């Protein structure tokens, strides 16, 4: 039981650190600005949504900007968050 707790906590710590590193590397491009044009708009949300249903692929930098919740996947929820940021 104690070993499984330690493994879980270790995995959780690694996931959080990985998310922080990915977010830091995206600092050159604003989180949510998937197309890196300097502004967050509906086109960024559209691109994230297309990726969430496997219609488009992203570069590593674009992926980091689109993965709003740092889950390691681009989902419709990420696109929704980007759209909300775009409309204020």
C-alpha cells in the first residue's frame, strides 16, 4: 500500500513539473496563441478544436500553447478556454 502511494505521488510530482516546464518553454509564445501571431483569437480556438478531433497536427510550440490545462492532450475544453480568452 505504501509503495503504491509513493509511486502515485512521484508520478503526480513529475506531471506537475513537466507541465511547468512546458509552460515555461511556451513563454516566447503566449499560452492560447496557437498560431503565434501575437494575439489570441477565434482562429486559435478553431485550430485547437481541429487538433482535438485529429483533423490537424501541431508543432511542439503550438501544442504547448494549445494545451491550456497541461494535460498532455488537446481537447475541446482547451479550445473552449482559448475562445473564452479571445472574446474577453
